[in-house]
């Protein structure tokens, strides 16, 4: 795998996304895709942050999943911000 294939993306998912197992859903999908990073609720109550690193193709697939979410979620929009791969995460975790 070339270093150029690695990237980092920060996605903010807005909508009915807290209290519907969205972080667990995002964490499971990210691990299945071999990504590292974390998912956490944001203080406003209507959004979660997902920061993921790994292969760009896998990150794009994760974003596709985030736009749908788990069954109880109602995703309004997903804002993504791409950046350089940092390698600072050893696994994908759920933050509380």
C-alpha cells in the first residue's frame, strides 16, 4: 500500500444521531473496513463526530455508511473534511 493511498477524514453527522447506537454502528463499520480513529457525540445533541484514518477507498465506503446510519437514525447531512494521514490511532474506538 502506497502512503499516497492513506488519508484522514473528519465527518460530522447531523440529524437524529444520538441515542440510536450511531457511535457503535460507526465503530463497527470502521473496524470492518480496517480503519482507525474514533466516534463521539458532540455537545449540541444533534450531531456526532467521526474521525477515521486508513485507505481512501475504505474511508469513502465508511462515509457512504454514515450517510445512512443505523435503522433508528435519521441523518440530515454529513460534512466531511479530508486531511493527511497521521497514523496517531492504533484502533477505532467509541468515545464517551
